[in-house]
């Protein structure tokens, strides 16, 4: 899934919906049950691409970090985030 597809997916999911995704451990700065926000960098050029950088703990975020799994010593983890609030 591209970063643009992921950005769109974040936008269209409703409260209660979840996303399961794999990412590098260093892209997550939060713990299970934290409220989080995705870090999306806007394109640097007019036709550039949005870049997904991970998730960060954010009391005002709209997502709850439901779970983190990964093999010991692995740099890759799988997370589940749940939409906890609406931006409307």
C-alpha cells in the first residue's frame, strides 16, 4: 500500500474501524493503549508524494494503539490502530 493510499484510508475510516499494518519499530513512538496520530509529511514538490513516517503518542489524536506484535530482536512490528474519534 502506498503512502497516498494509507493517507486516504486514514481519512475515510469511521470511529471503531481498525487498521492492521507492518512498520519499522523506530516508526512508532507510543505504547499499547496510547492515543496516537499518524505522522504524514506533505509532498515537497507540486506533484510529489505524501510520506508516512509512523505514529506518535498524541493526547489529541484520533486513533488508539490497540496492539503491537513482533518477534524478539526483529526491527519490524505489526500494529493495530482503532479510530477512536471523528474529525467532524
